[in-house]
C-alpha cells in the first residue's frame, strides 16, 4: 500500500542547484521521522541550518487516504502569514514554489527553528519542567486559536464549509471512501457517519471558526533553556494540515483526553489554555473528535503498510461510537 516518497538526496541537490544553491553532498542529509513530506537538513555554514521539505506527488495523494494533500505546504505558508502573534516560534521561509517548474511537487526552504524536539528532549526533563512546558503550551495554543476565519476548513479561499457539522461530515465521509479503497470493514465508519449526522445540532453550536494546527504534538514542538535556565517552547513546525475549526478539536486536546486519569498533563495544559468548563455537549463533540482522530490513524497505518493495530482500533471505534450515543 505504501508508495515511495521520492526524492532522494541527489534529487534534492538538483532542485537546490536549479534555484541557485550548489550544496556539497556532505552538507545535505535526510531528516527521518515524518511520513508525509520528504525532508532534508542543509548545513548553511555560519548562517545556520536550512530545512528543505518536499510535498508528496499528486500520484501519491491519488492513492489515498482522502485526507492526503499535495498542497499542504501552500496551506502552511498561508497559515504562517496569519500567525503574527507567535511568529517568533515559526520557521522563516527562504523559498517556496508550487508552480512545479523545478520539480513535480510543491517545496519549501525554511530556516530551522531553535531548540530540540520536545519528544527527544523528554528523557532529560524533570517532572516539574514537563509540567511547566505543558502549561506554557496551553498559552501558546490559545494564541494560535485566537486567529478567526470566515468559514470552517483550510485557510485557503473557497475550500471551506459554512457550518462545522459540514466539515466534520466531510472528514468522516472520506473514511468510507478509504475503507472501500483499502478493503477495510465499513461498519465502524458507517456508524461514525450516523453519529455525526445525528449530532449535527450539537456540532453546530460551534459557530466561530478558529485556526488550529491539527497535528500539534511533541514531535512538532521544540524547546530550549531560557534565561532562567529552564526549558521553554522555542519552535513550532509542520502546519500543512492547519484549518479553521472548533479549537477543542486541536490534536493536543484529543491526545491528552486519552491519557490515564492520574496523568496531570491534560489538567496542566488546560490551566495554561484557560479551558472552559466542559458541558455535556462538549463531551459529545470530544468523543466525535477522538473517533475521527482514530479514523485518521487507521488510514495512515494502512497507507504505511502497518496494519497490525488496525483491527483493535476499528473495534475500539465501534465501542466509542456506542458510548457517544449513550451520552
């Protein structure tokens, strides 16, 4: 099911030569860990490292899943332009092209954000430092969500939905297409679609589209010691799936909702964010957002030829759908 994520290092160097950068082979290296874009780190001498990210091809996107896009880097460029309130945390764009005149894919060349990936730094952090970071992340997330839009969906003109339920329906309808494409059991996704249809009035209580990262987690957050000697958030990356949505559909809230009840991260995150006290309808919506996140995970596992966890996830989706209906 997985398709090769071209280009390799030589193709990346060829692209850079076409835009006037002759980078020696020893100064460019692939960056592993991502599953959508192909990424390279360029040693730019005294000016600091640059990051080259190349989007998936149209053919890869055509192979699915439905949420894949070959224009995510374009979406990211628009998003970065909207986030002046946190621009000190964002990479600076050195070059961007979606014309396909240099290569058959969109690409972006950016400065590297300062610090170390939070996920990698975790083993060196104390419990108190972790808690402080979660609280700080709550505040940063609220700043991102302060940006409002005219419609729900990508921050690109003409691609959005008038209501929140319409966008959520679009999300879950894509799962049925993907399940058919990949030969998966349809029932969990049909049940989810029925739940979303029935919950449309609850979903439509969300009337103000707010900008969300959509993939906000410790892999995409960088940290470094501040003047007080304690770690602080210094960088945010990978906004290619950003969209205007319910702010509580943000990935970090969904991930933290699945933590054990004795894990304090979700509480600390909400302290920094100044979360509203959840109502019954909030809990219904959260169940739907978790189910959608699980659906995205299922399709990504199949796309990457890692189906081992899929049956358990599908079973869990059916259980959670029944739970949401009983709320």
